[in-house]
C-alpha cells in the first residue's frame, strides 16, 4: 500500500520507513507506528511517522493494517 497518503496510515500499523540518515542508501527500518507527524493529506516522499521505539522517518511500505 502507498505510504504517501496519510489516510492509509494509522497508529499500530506495521510499516517500513527510511530514516533521514538512510535516505541516500534507501535502507529501510521496520517498526510499528506510534504517531503520524505529517499534517498534510499526502507527501511525495512518504508520510513522516514516529515508531514505537522513537525513530522518525518517512513511510515507504505498509506491511499490515493493524
């Protein structure tokens, strides 16, 4: 599912994000969404979220609905 649309993402979902430091390499980090940080309905590089472990990045893949 598309990580560029805010409506597709909710707290508790399992996602893969790219951290700021990994943007050049494209390395993905997997985790569970704690909160959504992007306010706009869409973002071309992915919606910014904070994972439950505190890491912040942009959603590239949505793995589960809950």
